[in-house]
C-alpha cells in the first residue's frame, strides 16, 4: 500500500488556512416559552462555532394564545432581552438576527412589543411565517444530524406551534407549521393535574384534525425515524436518557431511543402531578406544567405513523438562521464557501481541524497507516465498521492539542474533542474519539484516569484496541516527515510483522513505533516486529 494521498477525493490544498473569524453574529429565537440566543463566530470557509448562549424562560402566552401579550409577559420578555443585549455587547457581536415566532406573530399587540424591543433595548426583530420557521429548522437539522437518502420526519415542538418537516440529507420534501404547540394545548385542553383520560382523548382528536395535511404528506414517503428538536423534545429525551443511565453531559445531539423506551417512560410519566414532575431529572422547572401535551403529541405521532426510532437534534431555528445568514451574506463577508463534506460528522471534524491549525501532513499520514492496521486486524479484534470511522477521526485529530500548547497536547486534544460541539456523533462516539486521541502518546489507558474510568466497560475495551493501533501508527511517523512510503502487514500465530519501505533511514520510525507498541501487543496478544524492506529484521 502506498501511504501518500489520503484521503481520496479530498484536495486539502484548496482548504482555507485562516482560522480567524470573519464575523461574530447572534441568532435570537423569540419563542412562546423562551427567548434563546446563540452567539456564533463565522469563519472564512463558512463554518461557525458557538461562543456562548443564553436562554431565558419568559412564557409570553401566560393568558393563552388567543389574547394580547400581557404587560407582565412583555416586561419579562424585555428584561430577558436586556440580559441578552448586554452579553452581545460584552462579546463584541457584530450583528443580532432576531426572529419572532408564534406568540408574537399572533398577538394583537405583537407589533407593539417588537417596537418596544427597538425603543427600549435596541434589538430589531422580524416576525417570520410558520413555513419559513419550518424550513430554517429543516436546514439546521440537515446540518446537525447524519441523514441519508431515507426520509425522516423532523418535529420541532414549540409553545405555540409545532413545525413538521419531511426530508433527507439533501432535500426538504414538505414543511408546515401547525398551531398545536405545548403551551397552547395545555391552555386549551388541560384543566386537571395529572391530565385525565378524557383530556387525552380531546387532545388526540385535536391532533387528528390538525395533522390531516401532514398525514397526507406522510403517505408519499416511507418514514421510520422521527428527529426531534428544541426544548420539549430535548426534555423528553433527557428524561428517557436518565432512565437508561445514558450520559448526556456533553450533548443530546444524536441521542436515540426507540418506541419501547418511550412507551415505558410514558406509562410512568403520564400519571404524575405537578409536584411529582418537579422531581424528574431532565425536566426544566418552567416546562413542568406545559410539557404533557408535548409528550402526548409524540405518543400520537409514533402510534399514528408507526415510527420506531426517535433521534434528537440540538440544532434548530437558531442554527438555521445562521446558515441562512451565511448563504445570503457570503459575498459581503467574502466567504469562500466550498461544500467539502455534506456529511455533518466529517464536516465538523474538518472544521475543528482547521480551527486548530492542525498538522495536516503528519495527521493524514498517521491516519492512513492506522486505517491499514485496522483493516488487517478488524476481525481479529472484533471491531465494527463504525469503529473504523471513529479511529479515522481520532487519528486526524490526535495532535490538535498543539493548538493550546506542546506540553500535554494529548490531554488538550481530549478536551478539545469533547467540547467542540461535533455534529452527527452520539456522546459515546465523541468520548471514544477523545480518549483514543488522548492515548496516542505517554501513558496507556488506566482506570485511575478519570475520563477513561467513567466509560462503560465495552467502551474502555474499544478505546484500548483503537489506541493501541493509533500509537503504533503515530510512532511510524516519529520524524513527522512521512518517511514511511509503504507498509505491509503479516499476521502470524505469535507475532505481527510490519514491513516498511522508507524514503530515508528507517531507524527513527522503527524506534518510535516499537517504544509505543506495548498496548498494541497486549490487545492483539502478539509480539510486534518491524522490518525494513530488503534488510534484516529488527526486533
């Protein structure tokens, strides 16, 4: 195998080298229940990175959705906006993009509130249509979640409305906004606590009537998966994750549960009263009295459309606003937008690599050798195809810790990978990549290491196997000059022999790989020998 030229089809020389942001922008979603701002740095390649966020529960529809905004609600909203404005000013935000959704859009005095935002806070908001809101949410989910050609049903449960989108990784086939949001339904249909069977029946009747257009659209597509976004769906997912002892400390993005998981949760949840719901981990306090209609809506969707799997997207309207802004302003911002990687996993990894000024040649070379070793040992080590992808990304990112400092750069890599908001990955996948990158040098994995110890036993075994491979591959480029030109692997009963062809003297690479081979030998159960092609074996 020739080592050079990895990865195929990727012209790295065309990638922009600058890692200085072109603009700092805030996307502000003025929802029915909450005002949510995210502050993003936009980079010359069109990627963006979250700098900070602020979420304020305001409950604009405190008197239902068919009335004016109360003075109290408007004051809560303006107080929240002042906090957001102070944060934006302190962080040097260039522009605030504010979109008002259902509650403000429908209120008779919504225009008055928007004018008060301008006069009293200095933030101008646009009241967007429900269809535009749905399309922006769809764009955000496509950006955040690993989708394929199979359509999914995207559902964003807000307080006043629910946005439904049918789409795959490339297209949005259908989008709509329907006025069945959690706060609206709670105000209209729920008078008892806990909810009664009669009230549930009325809710389902309302859902059936309101969702007739969606049902017709669903008949045109084969959909097995629902992707949920925003607070209500995230809270439901967080509560289910807690029941399954899943760690969501890093991210809810790509969290997945099945219909059986939801049914078990639903059976325990639906009979709880306010006081009991307050004790639930994962449920925001200010959502305690309005989440039940959202839970019922999810149950109705899963049953009606026979959906078996639910996934979560942490990206929603705000990220859609940023994507839309980048597309519209790319010429003004002088952005060099190139669709390198439509897959969010690969795209987010390479965005992080560029931001960290990665050692490109060395990292690509090490990755190619690590993947060759993986392919030779996959069956031997009982590894899955998905593990190959995780090893690839961990290998590409293994030296990004240099961006912080040379000293302990392996530990810095773990930190950067864990907290980089990598999209398309489950939390356990992020943990594997971060730990594999961390163990490319120095100590091998040990239970006394905090992050490693917290992993489940199967993940710890996987980290050991993948780290053992990466350590040897990294050693084979100890010079960082890509000296190894070809690598051949021979697996014997008691030993594994690597035959290398080099451009220059091989001693440094052989020494580098052998000094880091102990973990490799432990996980493979074989001695590692390295020979220089056409020369004597060196052990």
